[in-house]
C-alpha cells in the first residue's frame, strides 16, 4: 500500500485495533482520543470492566497476528452456570467440548492494542475531542479538553470509531440528506458490582463459567477476572415494575432485595450495600444509522451499530468490521470508493442482525435459560451438532464460534427453533437421552432429510 494518511477518531476497542491494521498496511495513522491515556490510569472508563470475547474477535486479531497478546489474559468460559432462587446450580455448556467464549479485561485489551498500534508507528493524541469532520475534504476538527486549543488534521481517510455517541456521526453524517438515524433506549438499565476474590485470591464462584441469576424480568450475571474477582452486572427495569432500580433507594432496600432474590449471591457478598454506589446506574440503547460512509469518512464499531450487550457481541462485531474492511482492502487495493461502498453494503445487514440477536437474547438470558425444556432443547441441539457437525450448527454456536454472517445466523436460527420445537412436541426427547436412543433418532432424522 502507498504512503497515505488516515485519522481515526476514538482510541477505544475498535479504533485502536483498526489502527493496527492500517499501520500494518503502511498508512500513516493519527488517532484523536477524547480521554486521557488509560495506560496511566486505573479508571475503567465507566463501562463494563470485562467483556466476552469470541470467534469474530479472534479472527480479527489473527489477521494482524496479535492473538497471542490477548490469549495470556483471556479466561475461557465453557458454559453458563445458572443460579436459581434457592441457590441450586444448573450448568449448560456453550458449545462442543473445548469451545469457550473468553472473559477479557476491557482496559487491558485496549492498553495492549494502543501499545501495538504505537509500536507500528500510529500517533495517539489524547484529551482531544473531535468537534466535527469535513467529509469531502478529509479534515477532522478537534479541541484539547485541557488547554481549550482547537486544531484540525487533514488526511486521506477518516474513520469514526468514537463509540455509541459518535461525534463523527452527529456532526458530519447527520448533515447528509436522507441520513437515516434511530436511537432506542430499552426500559432496562444496568449497574455493575465487583464481587471480590476470597482472601487467598481464589474465585468465589467457579472460574470458567459465565454465571447467571435469571429472574424472569431481570437478571444478574458475573464474568471472572484474573485477580479472583468477578465483575457482576444487574440488568433490571429503571422503574414501573415490582423489581426496578427506582425501588432500591436505601441500604436496607438493597440488602433486602439481594437477600430475597439472590440469596446465594448475598451470602458471598453480604457487604453489597456498601458497594452499591461504586458504579453508576447506566442506560442501554440500540442505535441504527445509514449510510456508514461518505466521501473520505467511514463509521466503524459502535458508532455505526451500537447494541445492547446481551449476546456479548458488540465489540466482536466491531472487530469484524475491521477484518471485513481489511479483506476489502486486499480486494480493491487503494480504491477507497469501492472499499467503502462494499463495506457498508456488506456490514449494515450485519449491524442490524447483531442488534436483533442481542435484543432476543435478553429474553433468553433473563428468563428461559432456567427452563428445563430450554435446557433439554440445547442438549438436543448439541447432540445433533456432535453427530452431524457439517449439517447442524446451533444459533449460539453460529454467532459465537463461527464467522457465519450474523444475518444468516439470525434467519437460520429462527428456522432451527421452529424445527426443534416441533420435534420436541412430537417426541419424548428426554426419554431418548435416558434410554440411549437419541443417536439413532438423530441418524433417522438426518437420513429422512437427505
Ligand atoms: C455493559 C456492557 C457490556 C458489554 N459486554 C460486551 C461483551 O461481553 N462482548 C462484546 O463483544 N461487547 C460488549 N459490549 C459492547 C462493547 O462495549 C462495545 O461494542 C465496544 O466498546 C465498541 O467499541 P468502540 O471502539 O466502537 O467504541 P468505544 O469502546 O465506546 O470507544 C469509543 C472511543 O471513542 C472515544 N470518543 C468518544 N467521543 C469522542 C470524540 N468526540 N472525540 C474523540 N474521541 C471520542 C471514547 O473516549 C472511546 O475511547 C458491552 C457493552 C456494555 C455497555
């Protein structure tokens, strides 16, 4: 690639990874980042402290040869452990043996990618707030949050990777005629709680699981950290429900709530009321827009397709934006008009699909995940996949353990669900598992189909 320049707005997860790609391709890269350098602070940027990292993330990291730099702090989670209201546990593997999604620290992954981008020559300008973009001429305007000094930067390309509330999207793209935009807040918010490690540094819950306390209209989840702690997140309506954040006003309310609905968690963390205010109550939105590119500018990651976090795919989808843009660079060379056109045509349906999948999965996680029929259905699906891995991949595996387009997975998943539910209505699948007849039954099903 030639000696071209690019400005990336946002040194978050997607911007800092995209900088690695561009510098590898020989671009001179400047990143403009609103915050100060998180490598010098402990602040977790007010967002979730750890995230679930899966196949699409690995694919992007492998494309630039940096997967080993993430592996050493990624904790595999092989399944979900459900905690019912009596403290009974049920375990459900996510996929086939050895398949896992990974709990990674948001700060650590971001720090390492910034380091790698800088090692390849990218320059990161911290405390610089993007205030506008000239789409046609490739100019980024920004203002230093400490000195108040305004500056601008001209480059061949600009990438808006500045997150859900993207300034690039607001200040520039929305000036376009027929720019489509929608922002939908769900009625639930979230609050994080850090469950500390045992005194000897071990985890208080099994380490290699994502823990869920499904309670119908709300849920608590916990992801492991390397230091023995768990980052837990309570998702619940803000108001207008029996269990809602606005009902937890006092220490007594908080204690009573946890004692009543999450008794096993309360036993692990009787000091919950002290930690309640440690993290803010935050909202969750789905943001859709189109087009994603214009002139010299493209939106990537949450700036293009912010979603709710219930499939653990927002970041992974943003990383996939990078690997797709990268493969289009291999295809079109430096014809950025062609790259941008194909990028938005390919990726917009994927952004929409990941949003739809994420919304659907909230219902699964907070409610049906505890249902015996659901657990049986998942067991049945895993068995079909085990026997016929080329013919049947359950939806969760398509999303989390493959690079199959989200849109394709979403459609296939709907059909699979109908098919499996019909089979379960007609046949006693549980008895077949108990009598070791399940394999014969599945062989018969597949033979009848082919
Ligand atoms: C509670 C929660 C849990 C989640 N869990 C998961 C998960 O398990 N797995 C998963 O894949 N995804 C998860 N996500 C989604 C994930 O956090 C996002 O998809 C991901 O952070 C998007 O990365 P990004 O780089 O596009 O945006 P961000 O990470 O938001 O980064 C944007 C960057 O741009 C900077 N910026 C913003 N405005 C400006 C400006 N005007 N000028 C300059 N810089 C600016 C910001 O400071 C930031 O550094 C979760 C999200 C939430 C809220």
